């Protein structure tokens, strides 16, 4: 810390802003990098199958891939529409 | 069998060619027969940094296409007779490179050389992909700067997935960090990412820090790899890097930098 630094207004240093931005960005980009390449196709086909039985939106389904030290998890999340709607679509 | 080193970064202008030239010269000066290949087809510059631009007759593409033999294309360095340069073609484009062709040339060089240094072009296109494909070791050249760190991380992804070693499920490419253009005074004042910040994100084995140094430009002006400027900080930093790569233990330098009394009083602004 220099004498002049002492009088400068204390605002966050630009290097720590850079570090924070990088950490967020790199973590985000790495999560995509480790995904298996079949994931987008899998998501598309699953959606097609589910739509045969329930009418769901494109956004109502999400496929997440996570990788730990010793296991890989594929998480499938489907938000079903309101009961009555889906009931109707099934029995028509 | 030779050890193939790729010098890579993703981002341009971080010091890949400067580093390639310096470490190839350093390895040769240590008594190892070394070849250095410029993979930047269409934008060759290694010949200038090595000071052999007027001695280029045949190039890498000529050898790949069978228009010249390797021994015809290799240029013996004027400062060290264990160092040979294989320049890139200036008139062709990167599509002239093929995986098989590059593999053949590397295979042939492997018979005769101890180390082969591949100077990668910037970007993640064909030239860069082929420069890393056959590598055993990767020197990831990074500046303490946000876009360079991001691009280095991207290169790490490619090194671990798009190399021959990855395809064959062999032991992965050994990755090393070279932090270049480091300015300790700016790190101290909080305007530049510190070594620890970069390491927290990339977590690579650090081979060395090369401080920002005027001697790098002086060396490239003259066409002499900066490692031969033994008085300069950059030259010494590369000397250390080569020694560490060859297994020597050397304490890291240039992390803190020198600070005079006046600078301490008024803050380092250079």
C-alpha cells in the first residue's frame, strides 16, 4: 500500500472484478464442455415420446447432465400441464 | 522417440511464437537436438523471430505434399547447431495441412530429434487443432488478462478431448502454464490478475512467469530468441522454464518484482 493509495477512494480493484467475472464464466462454459454430445438429440427424442401422451411445451422439459468424481447423473425434469388438460389429451 | 510439445493459447498476441522460439532454443542449448515447426500456415512469423526469414526455401506444406524432403526444408539455426526450423508456408492456406500429412512429418522428425516444438496459430481452427493433435506436452501461454484466461481454459478443453492421446484413451497430454507479460507492480496495485487468481481458475502446473519486458521486442526486432539475451528478465525467465521442464527444481521468480523507494511511496505506475 503506497501513500497515494491511502488517499485514493477505496473502490473494488479491477483485477478482483476480472477474477469474479472469469470464475462465473469459466464454470458455466465447463459445464457445457463436459456434456456428452448426444444430449441435444436425446432431449429432442424424449420430448417427442412424451408429447405422444401428454401435450407439453418445449420449455417444459429439461435434461441436465452432471458429473461428480465417480458418477455421472442424467436428470430429466418434465413439468406436466394442469391435470384436466392432460387428462383430456390422453382420452381423446 | 521425440517428445512433442505444443505451444498454444487460443488467443492471439499472448507470446506463443516468442515462447516457442525461446524454449526451442533453450532445449537445444542444453544439448538436445530440437526441431521447431510453424503451424501458422499463411501467416508465418516464426522465421522472423528466429532470424532465418531469408533462408527459407521449402516449407512445411512442401514437405507434406512431397515436393521437398524434410532435410531440404529444415533450416539449421545460426546460433545453435542442434536447433532446426521448419517454416510454415506463406502462400498457402491452412487447408493444405492434413492430419495424415502432419503425422507423417512428425513421425519422420521423431527419428532424429529429441524435442519437437509445435508453434500453434491462434484460434481453434485447423492449424491449431493439428498443432495440438499429436502433442505429448502442452505449454499453455496465458496473459494475466480476462480474455486470455478464458481462451486458455477453452484450449484445455480441446487438449483433453481432441488430441490423439484422448482419442486413443492414452495418458493425457501433460499441460503446463506459462504466465507471460506479467507486471508485478500492476498486480500489486490491483489492476492485473495475480498468479494466484489465474491458478485458481486454470489450476495447471506452473512452468514459469515471464515478466513484461522490453527485451522481448528488442529480441524480435533483431531476430534472436529472447532466451539468448541472458541479461534480460524475460531471457532468464525462459531459461528457468526450460530447466524446470527438464526436471530441475528452480524457485519461481518475477512474481513480486522489484520496487524502488519512490514507487513504494507513490504507487507503482509504469
